[in-house]
C-alpha cells in the first residue's frame, strides 16, 4: 500500500514536472519569436535610416555645400522625414560641427555638435558605414534620440562632416508597448558594446546604461547570434526567461523576457489542484489499505506455514529422488539412472543423426584385491577410481558416469565419435594407473583397469540402446583377453 501511494505521488510529481518543462519550452519558443520580431523591426528601421543617410551623403559629396545644393538637400530631407515619422530629424554638420542643412523648416545656424560622441567618432575614423551612437537628449527637439550617422568626405577623402539622423526613442517604446509581455515582462534593445538603448518598462535612468557586467550580456558574448536563458534581472531583481537575437546587419541585439512567476502561474494552480486531489486519494487509500493489509498479513502467515511445509516435503522428495538415482558407494549415477539416460540419449541421437559413445570400465582382478586387502579397502578403491573419472569429465556437461554393477563402471558420451572416446578412455586408464593404488596381484603392483569403448550413429528401427552396451562389453572382453590394462574398441 505504501508503494501504491508513493507511486501515485511520483506519477503526479512526474506529470507536474513535465507540464512545467512543457510550459517553459512553449514560453522559450514564444520569447524567441518575440525577440526575432523585435530584431526584424529594428533591422528594418535601421536599414531605412541607413539608406536615407547613404543618399544624403551622396548628394552632399556630389552637389557640394553650395546654397543651391544645400537647398536641394533640405527639400530631400523634409520629404524623407514626412515619410518616416520615426525620425526626429535629419541634419548635416560640417567638419567644424556647424549645422549646415536639415529637415527642419527653419534654419538652425547656431547649432554646433562638435562635442557629440558620433561627431568625434567620424572625425577620427575613416569608416564610411553606419554608426549607431549612444542615446542622448537632442539639442534641437529636447527628446531622447538614438543618433544614426555616416561620415561625409571631401573629394580628397578628408573629413567634411557628418550626416546624422536623430531616431526618436519613443518610436520603439510605442511599438514595444503593443507587445503582450505580461505585467513583469521586459523588452530591450542593446548595442553590441553593452549600451542599453531602450528598455520596457521605460525609465530615463536606464537609457544609455552599460550592461556589460550582467549575465545576459555575458551569455550574448559567448554566443552572439541567439540564445535563451533564465536569469534574475540586475535592474529590478525579477527572474525572467530571456531570449536574445542579434540583428542581421547591425551591431545590436534585441531581448524579450517573460517573468518566470507569470509563466508558471497557471502551472502552479493546476499543480496545486492535482496535488490536493492526489493527497486526498492517498489518504483514502491509506485508511482502506490499512484494513486490507491486516487481512493480507493473516492470510500470508497461513500461506507461509503451508509453503514451509510444502518446501520441506519437496526437499525431502528431492533428496529421496537423488538418492534413488545415485550409487551409495561411489556417488556416481546408479544402474537405474544410467538406463534412463541411455534411452533418452539414444532417442536424441536417432532424432538428430548424431554420435553416441559408451565407455565400459572394469577393475582388473578386483576379486583378488578384495581377498588380499579386504572389502573396506575394495570399497575405497572403487571410490578413488570414481573420483578420478568425475575429475576427467568436469568439462563434459552432457556426459554421465555410472556404476554398472560390482566393479564395472560406464561413461555415456553423447556426440562423441570413436576416436574422441578412445582418447578419453586412455586418459582414464593412465590416470588410474598413475594414482598408484597398491595391488600385489597385478604384474606392475598397482590397480589398473581394462576398458572397452563403442560409438555409433543409431538408426530408428534398426538399432536398440542395449546394442551399444553389448558392443562396448565385447570390446571390454577383448581388452581383458589381450592381457588387461588396455583400451579396446569395437568397430
């Protein structure tokens, strides 16, 4: 019952954990898509600004800064701003930082941007590409803007000024406000150097903030294409699932983050509901199970007593069965066991058309041995010879050694041909002779054996099991007739 209750709790915990992981995975995809959309929107906006600046620089470098050229440039910029309201203003400052032309209806002759970061950058760098500066407050409009600029050159390649677009931060904040990120979500646009351009929720103090020491920025530097991670914000301390995505053509990356608590709010409600149900179910099972277990214990006790009695009886039967098939003196199989195995292996050999071999062993002049040394010594001699045979048959799992009668022993060898059988028989003979059991009636003074071997492939309807025994016995007789202590085989 404890296992059932624990299993219910484990299954519910596993289901809840999988649901949590699934929820986080779905939000992972959602934040990734959101960051991708933000990156695409920013990339398209910057691309538009870049194309305007490129055309502006071409006009200045081609038409020069003549009154007519500046007049044409002014009209061009007015048209562009009218078509692109996200741009707060477009201006041209000469090499001395003096305003020369712009998208404003009125001229701004007293404006000088010599100290601006983007102006200093272009004056010291010959790079003609788009430069995205740190956010600043426009001296013309008073709004927070992001300066987007390109260098303007004289015909000889020297510095001639800067073309700059003041992109209103409000354009991005208005776009970000339309995105559903919950109450505690956040969105951000960050320069690759770690400068925070825009962040929702919006705060003037966060504009232009350096975030190079944050976990998010370090993750971006490790993989500056795209990624997702769960971190606690260094700005407001909220743990969020953050996805970042680099812009395709510009050194910025967009960040979309959803609050972990808001992501898992529904999951928590569902988990608490399920867990409460499981706890109630476990309590019911525990109460009902306690009564059931008591009944089972009584039944089990009775069954155990019956099982013990049965096991004792089976053990006794097994012992009796084993004793019924073993020879009490040699611990080899007895004649009954041998006859049963011979019949079984004979049928198998007939069915598989395989070899079946038999070794018949007789202790030479054993009657004289008993007369000289006594029957107890004769019994010990037979036990020693039987142990020698068992040791030689250790690696032959299907073989069977048995006491055939008196001092005669047999070895049944399924699958063995005549040559293999003779080799084994010779090993048995030599091992017994080399044991050196004293026998004064033998010419060499030690106990020896005579062995007859036979092997055949029996055929159904043509052969009988007894024929193999008879053939091996004939070979044994031949060994005795030839002087004993030898192996003879029957063809």
